[in-house]
């Protein structure tokens, strides 16, 4: 059985071979848009963390290349070790540009000029000038007033000269890129540039990258596609410019069209995780025991219900699956797993820790965790949900004992509903299932070993899960 699910591999020749989320129709539509849109233009692909933006961009990038378009993929997060984001950006696109202009001497010269202009833009300007102009000893307490004023007069002159040089460098930079993309027919070569994972970078790097590349955003022939979690990136903007800064308006300065990635099909993703984690094989081996014949479906159905109810991201789903996987791998083939209870407790431990801890460690009755379940799943779905009935029954059943009743009011409430003439048919059926299942765990040979399940769940804490 696999320890974790592997990253989706987007093959260049067949981008959708491993498509888990049925992204192909969306990629096809976006490809048609990019092929027909005018340039220069900047589009953003917006989605929360963990919703598959990177896979979507990689598929789109591969699709464009397969359609004979020039496309460059740049991961901001993988390069945020660089001291200057423009340097990293130019370094990453350099090879693609050189391939694009191979054999054209004039364009090669233009690109060399562009890189030199870019190198000038990279200079930090006034901090470096102050250090050089004062030999690193600019200190108001150490330089007498007359000498200080002379130094500052010189710095002002240098500062203005540096501004002029920077302005000229930016002009040469843009002119050089335009020449590289120029064609005899008049319409420039289209170059699609994908910038991914801005929201994962350190805030200073992400914002500085946007500020640096803005000199490229209005060059005809260039189409930028930026992947971002706009909410998270807004936090980065505020971290730089202050909590009261209008971050969303600031980001709009860079973006012409915003595309929101459709919500992921969690059920299909979970089905795929079942395969990649090897759960099908695990549960197949347990089918020889009649008591376990529904475990496979119970785990999957319960997890789908809870993942959708809590609107978990793909990354959250994958990490929770990895934790369930560790518990499963530590469970003997002939040992009860109670998969519906396992899935719920793993999620409760992650998002409702205090109630989970009280229930599993301090002998609390199940009411608080049952209330958490009711808060997750709408009442209209709850009464018709077999996974919910299993979760609630197991939460009660794990505490139910002929010698020590620790279920509080959780069982009596359902017994009262069964007897209440005003209760609906659906309510009575749901409560009847709860009473029947939970009270079946009433003896030494038929009881839920909560301690055993707890130890396997707690074991997971010893492992680290990468984001």
C-alpha cells in the first residue's frame, strides 16, 4: 500500500492522461480563449490553496505547446530563494527565448541588449549609492552638518541620474523584447508566460515579482497567466503595505481578466485516491470476513460526505487520506476498523480538537461530537444519510456498556423520538437505526475497542505531512 498519493504527472504529449478532476473541458475552453485573445493582456487563475491550480496550469501549458504555441512556465515559489525576482524570471525564460530566436542574428542582438538593460534594472539604486558615496559611514551623529549637506547634495544628483538611467534601461528592455517577438508580417510572435504559486512565496518576493515584471505586461505579443489565491495574496500585499491598504484594488492594477477555477469534483478525486493509496486491495483482502464486507464502501461514502460538507480543499483531502492510510496500515487484517467512525474521528481531531480530545481521552459523553456532526451536515441530508447514522451510532456505541453507561442523553433522545407521535417518518427511521446499531455493542464479544482505535489515530501525530 502506498504511504502517500503522488503528485499528478502532466505528460507533455498527453496532458490529460492522469486527469483526476475532469479538468479537460475547462482547459480546452481556456485554450480557445488564449488562442483568440488579443495581446498584451494579463489573466489570472484564481482559486483557494490546494484546489489544483498548478495541475490546471501545467495542463494548459502543455496543451498550448502541443498546439505549436510558444509557452513558458515559471514557478515563483521554486525560485523565491533568489535575491531578486526579476533576475530569477529572466534566468528561467532565457533558454526559451534563445530557442525562439535561434539563427536570427538581429533578434539575438536585441535579446542581449534586453538582458543588459534588465541587469541595470536589477540594481538596487539608492541604498547602494548611499553605501558607495559615504564609504558605508553615513551617520548623522558622526558627520558634521556642513559635510553631511554636501554628501546629500551629491546623493541627490546621483539619485536623479540613476532615475534617468533606470528609465532608459526600462525603455531599452521593452524595446528589446518587442524586437525579439517581431515578425515580418507585422503581427508579433505570441508568447504565453505562466507564473504559478505566487501565493506560496514569501510576501516580499511575491509582491516584488509583480512590481518587477509590470514593465513587461504591456508589450504586444505577451500573454501572462498568473495563478493565485487572491485572498492569500491580498494578505501578502497588506503585510508589505499595511493592514489598511486596499490590497484587492492593488492586484487589479496588474490583471485584465480574472478566471475563477471551478470547484473540484471531490467525489472523483476521492475515488482516485482510493486507487493510488491501494485501499481497494486492502479492503478486498478483508472480504473473507463477513463482518468487514461493507468496510470499503462505508469509509469512502463517509469521507465523501464529510469532505463535501466541510468543503475541504484537494490538499486537505489528500493529507487526511494519508493519515487514514497510516491507521489502516497499522490495523491487522482480522481487526475491526469501524471505518465510518475512523473517518469522522480523523476529521474531528483536525477541525474540532477540543471535543475530540474530551470524547476520546476524558470519558465525555458523545453529545459534543454529535453536535459537530449535525453542524457539518444539513438536517435535510442527515436523516437520509447512512454514513451519518453509522457515525452517530458508533460514537454512542463506543461508550455503551451494560456495566457503565457513558452515553449521556444521546441515546435516550432517539428512544424518545421513536415514541413521539409528532416525529416525522424520516426522523423515526433515523432514530430507529441509531438505537438498533448503538445498543448492539453491549458485550465483551461485541464492543468497540475505542482505546485501540485511539492509539492508532494518536500514532499519526508522530508523522509530519508536507503541504
